């Protein structure tokens, strides 16, 4: 039985009617055809973002993005070096997997409490925030974006409560809590975030500690937290709203003169 063989395809467009051959047999792939798959992106004439094997910094990117990438590269390098030195995964600072396995300078954080049950640490740099906030969903620990960390640091006191005692972790349901009190907030006010970034008000954390019979621990933790808050003049800083108003006024004056 004879079958009609389809050897071409037809169509029409803005340039009129056209015909093109339809080849079903396997064809040899030429170098120019494979170019999109074999040519490095950095060789593209109009690439918006290009990398190459021997180029450490991306081409055609903003200085801000390049700085973030460079900073994250350093963080990854620190982590890799420490993993090689300490393959068991035990961290020199805290004796376990409580933070990323890379070190930061002591001037990048302030440890308010460090005992057998708790660590209360204030990250002073984004790198320290990534270290002590490891394995959480907090926006202040995003490795390629420090904007949220900077905002929290400018407008209040951000501290990470790391719990060492496994029994306390089990009862509270989270090994880490982020405590944040804005500049204008009074003692006892503020927000708490568990490791999954669920948001609660500060009295909730007090209730949870009281529920497990550790209210005295909570009072001690918050006493040290508030002491740091006032000793470092955080309550004297302008609030986010005040800074926004001041910035708006400056721009208004600048644009009207």
C-alpha cells in the first residue's frame, strides 16, 4: 500500500507563504548549531549577566550585588576551611551543630549569655548573623542579602537565643529564638521568632518558659537582654518612622531648592 510521504511543511506569516523541508532522519550537529550549549555565557555579545571559569567576579552586575557575592564567597570559604580542619562537624565555640561551622571575629558579635543551657548573642555583622542563625528561616540570615539584617540592626536590638539543653529544646519546640525590640518599644515589648520564623509577641516566650517551669531562666535572659539594650543606647536611636520622616524631609528640601 502506498503512503503519502510528507517531505515539507508549509505556513504563512508577515512575510507571506513559505515552505521549509521537513527532515525526519538523524542529522549531524554542526558547531554553530551547538553554540548555545557549548559557548560560555561570558562570550555572548549581549549577556546581561556573564560568568566564565577564569572570572571570579560576574560581569555587568551592580557593585552592590558584586559585593554581596564576594562576601558570600568568603563565608563559604571560611566554612569549607573549618570543615576540613574539623570533619566531625563539632564547632569550637559551642560544641555542636548550633551554628555554621566557620568562625567570625570576636568583634562581629556580642555574647551576652554563654552557659551550659543557653547562649544569648547579638550579631553585629551579617556574617555573624548567618553563623548564629544557621538552620533557621529568619530573613536576617539570608546569605546573599543583608538588607533585612541591616534594618533590624539599625532600628532595634536583634539577639539570638540558642538553647543547648536538649530537654528544654524539646519542651519549647525550637532550638533557637530571635528576639527583636524596636528602639521606641518599652521594656517587656518586642517580637520573638522561632526557628521556622513563626512570629509571636514577647509575652508568649515568657508564657512558654513559665509553662515548662523555667520562668527564672527567662527573667535572667531578658534582664541581660534589656541591660545590653540600654547600655548600648539603642533606646536613643531614631525609630524607623522617624528616620523615614527625616529622609523624606531632606529629599523635599533638596528637590525644592
